[in-house]
């Protein structure tokens, strides 16, 4: 729904109260966005700090240090050496090599803004996906509620979402400079609302959520923990295959953590949602991940197959119990598994006996 234009003073009043250091960021930077490298394929650093190497070898010379959210051209992926780690893949950049598990594959595909939202059962709105490496946000209704947001603001960092995160847009506005802004609403989140530059988001169409072979009742997903793979079967015939990351076996200190394992056994999908926040653990070793896309829950405790934007370590146990998948794999499985989920409202819960069978095996 098109609303009356805001002037700069109104927008800052809505968005910057209580933001601390973020309120000091230049307005021009927020309007014009961030310049990213010119390359069809890009990589975003997902960890706090990583070394750029002369060769795809952890023992080679370090030619630079990159920090979280640095975006680099992704030339190709090669096999190298990373001692004591399962994953031996490296990303070649024009300046050196980065260990692949800590570099998210991203693209920079800005979009023409939508200035009028379609009507839905929940009022005007649409699903969107971040289509640029990252986009800074402005909190529309301070104070911050979500833990991830509180931590960023306390550290003097702006709220930020990254490539492939999914959320609901419930309002559109245009400022005095002609910049179009979307208001982002995590419908099942903590209540934080954000304004962000509209061109950073790709509208998700209803066609992209069209069920895949909904007439087939005999469907089964096989998650193999030993091989870190996911296979989808129709009437006993494999129709889709992907590498995934299941529950981590050990924490950062090398101690085994059985609570993080993906539960083996036969399960049924009981809820599917286009986007949900995921959180758990304690204040010391917990996690709080907003706007996670293509959620297919199959264990009552919250274990799901879902999209992943915080690592690129597929093929290695990495998660806290869920099945981490590439965004495109998570979306395909979401569309294929039963129950089907309509665009509006984008969330379905079913009772017993449940939806598609998800069988998790250990070998």
C-alpha cells in the first residue's frame, strides 16, 4: 500500500531513536547503499576474522586479514589443504585464497522497488529475500527485542541482514530523496520492525512456492549423517540429492555435545514456514538467527531442514541439531514435501500422522 512520503526528519525519528552508534552513520551512505565488487559471483566472509593466503593451504603465507561481511570476488573453488579439518575447499579471489566454509556464496542483484503491496489475508504485504551481499537496517520500533539485535547495537554495529534471508514486507514508503524503503516484519519473531532500502530485496512470487509433484503421496527424505547428504524419493525413486550439514558432534573446545546431534529415526514434517527466527542454547553458547528461510520442521523440539546463510560448510556436521541446506536446496525441499504451503499466509501446521517422512540414519 502506497503511503505518503516521509521527510528525512520523520524517517530519522522513526528509525534512529535508541540506536546509539548507528544513529551516527552518514545518511547518504544509508540512502546510496554499499558498493560491492563487480563480479558475477561474490563471497561474503561469515566469521569475525580470517586470513587471506597466497595458496589454498593453511600453512602458506598470509597476505591479508579480512573481517566479517567483507565481500570479495569469487573466482572459483579449489581443493587445498586445511590440516585437522574435514573440509579442504578454498575460494580463489584476485588477491589470494580463503577457506571456503567461512565464505558464503552471494550475488549482488538489486531490484526495482515495489511501491504498492498486494492485498493478503494479513493486510498489504509480500515475502522478500535479500538479493545483495548484505543490507543495513533501521530499527523502526526501538528498543531492540531480539538478542542478536541487542548484541549488535551494544557493539556499535548497525542491524544487518545478508544474502538469502527471508522476511515479510508490510509497508512501503518513499523519502524526500525518492528512495523507496520497505518495512520488514518477522511475523513470528520478537516484534522488531525494520526499514531497509527496497532495492536490496527480491520479491518472492507465488509461482516460486508452487508445490512440486503434490499428487505423489509416497515421498520420503533420507538424511544420512555419516555421509552428510539428503536424498528425496518418490515411490522409491530418487528425485533430488544435496549435501547438507547436520548436528555438530563437538563444540569449539573439542568436547562432544550429544545435545547438538540430529535425532536419528523416522520423523514426520509437522510444520512448514517460509521464514522463522531460530534460537536456542544458553547465553554463553546460544544462537539467535533472524529471518531464516524455507523452514520444514520434522521433530517437535524444533529440528528442521532450513536455509543457511551463516556458513558454507556443507558436508560437515556443523549445526545445533537441524539440517542446514543451501538456500536453493532448502527451497526445493520446502516446495516438494507435504504439507503444501500457500503463499498466503506462508505457514502451515499439521496434526498426526503428519506430512512427508524424514528418515535420519547414522550410517
